[in-house]
């Protein structure tokens, strides 16, 4: 790893991701884009997250510095990432506690060479005050797309979140009349009529600091959601900058010099490709909380569908029915170790992704040209699922037993929608559309593409102009 830049002659960007892999990884990809442009990068994190980040940036000139994570009443010592929380019910306590890091953060800013701009996570709302005190432009990163951001703004303006209608009643949006949403599409913390709680205070702090920041960074590309990029930049504050898909910043197919070095799931996928078997990839991220009953229905749905599948389980406590793995042996694989999701999605055998619709997963699937069976679990994933099915039409939503947004999914509903995606007309159309978007995503990140040009404009605004001013003052 590189040392903190000391000469002050190069442009310098500070990145401070939230303590969650889904929020951190895209900003580390962004760091590599900046480093390619000979911009110095400092990444701020905590001791428990330091090894992951240094390994990710190994071989680069990026600097990684740590701030101590505060002691929190209900959170075990050493738990410094949301995927390690005993329960996601502790999220707001965990996220709110980060504000105690502000004095350390400002002490760090005093020691760093001039910072042209910083990108900090929207959950680290308090970093705006620090940025303002030091005269540093702050860009916000939430890990959301422009579609979800636009829908949230319009739903709040229309009063949908606290309206008198039933939770699952669809309401058309004034600005986007073809889009209909219900209360259940939004996180419960935004629908709570009681504003006197920690979640409401935290959300309001995040929203307020976002509005007062210099800009918002979006891991997206214009061709994917042009209507909503234009909306964000026409009526909202601050300006949005689409610089993605960030997952394309460095990916190249892995080449294994020895068969013995391949992970077992790669060997298994290779076998399926040789057998000309089409594979369904199933993964719900590292933070979803799924009941024992729902896990059983997922397993039985996969078993009874007779499709080939690889199911990645990222929670140790998740289990499957007795005898399940033996019964599906050869046709299905359950993986509990870490996997490279992009490598799975890019594999020639994989033709469907059953996904929780975290935005990183959606983008990775689009970039791989793999259609999605959307099964949202939390946060803005319900809006992402609407985008997948209704707006960009690269997938379908899994069928719940009562037709509601957050309803229970029985094995029959999973089988039905999975087979429609694999064999039906809707699946064929989604496959065509996602492959078109995969090509557009590549073009967006190449020189002259929309995201490449947007990043170039951002750097010209924040680095080139400031560097000229800095040179003038140094000379005079």
C-alpha cells in the first residue's frame, strides 16, 4: 500500500465508505479509477475493516488510514461492519454511533495534504460538517440508483408514505404516471408516523446533509435510467454524477494455471457448461434475514424445479431441509464459503440470477448479461425490483402467495416464475434486453462513453480548476 501523499502537487481525493461491504466495494472500484488518472487516494476506515480494504487495493498506491470505531452499548466489541451485526435491528444504533468519530476525522484532515474533494457515504452525514470546516467539497454516495432516489422524492411529495390508503394499495406518481408504488415498497423507518425515534432522526440528518453537499455520486450509467438521471439533475439538489458501473473498473476473466487452484464452485460450473446445462444462480446478500420456513420453501422450490443451480448462503445460521444436498447432488450446489459473484455471473453456464436486488448485484447481473428473478428483502431493494421488472425489463419479480410486495413465497411461486424466466417468452425478452444493456454498460465506461465523460467533467470541476488556483497562490 502507498503512503499518505506528502508533496501536495498531485490532485488528492479522500474516500470514506460506510462500514458495509455493499457500500465499501464500489468506492474501492472508484478509487482504482482515480488512481488510473494519477490522482492520489486516501481511504478512511476502521481497524476491523482495514485488512479487507488493504487486500482489495493491494498493489496500488492508495493510502488506507484508520479511525477507532466507538464503543456502542448493544454492539459487541470488534463488530465494525453491518454484515457482522447480531441483528439488523441494531443498524440505526450502529450507524448513529459513527458520529462519535468526527473529532478523529477532523484531526486526520489536519494532517493530510490538500484534499481536492471527498466522497463519503450518505450514512456518514456528519462528515459534511467536517468537509465544510476544512473547505473541502463533499460528494455523497449511498449505493442507490437514480430511479430509486427519484421515486422516493416523488412519493414523499405526493404524501404516499403517510397516506391513509392500505399498505399494499398502488398509487400512481404525478411526475412518473406510468409508475405505481405502495407504502410497502419503502423501508418501514420512512413510514413510521412517530418522528421521535432514532431512525427518523438519523434519516433526517442524512437527507439534510445530502441536500447541502456539493454533489451525489451514482453507481449507474445514463443509458440505463436516463429519465431519472435527468429528473435528479433538473429538480433536486445536489447534482448527480453517474460514473458506473463501477464493477467494470477492473474486471478481467480469471485464468487458473492449475485445475487444482480452481474453487469447487468454478469446477462445478465448468462441468455444467460441458454438459450444456443452464444454471440458476441464487444469492440474497449477506444482510438479509430469512425465516426457517422461507428457507425451506426456497430449497424445496429449487429441488422440485429440477433446474441446475448454485445457491450461495452467506449466513452461517441458514440451513436447508435434512437430506436436501444429497437429493440434489450433481444438479445443485450449496456454497457457504466466499465466492466471487462477478465470476459466477460471467460464467457461460449461468442464465438466471435469483437475487435480493441489492443495487450492486443488479448492476453486476446487467453487466454480465444475465436476467434477474427479483426477490427483494430490505431497504430500497423493493424499488430496485420494480425497476428490474417494470422499467428496464430485465427480469420478473418472484410470485408471493398473497400477491403483496413483502409476502411469503411458496415453492410453487418460486418454481413458476423461475421456469417462466428460463423457458417462457417473458424470460426470452428479458434475456435479449439485458444483453443489450450489458453492451451499453461497457460503452459507458470506455473512453468517450457517458460515465467516462461524466467522471472527466467531475475531475475538471474539482481537481483541474482547484489545482490551477493552488498553483497561482503558490507562485504569488
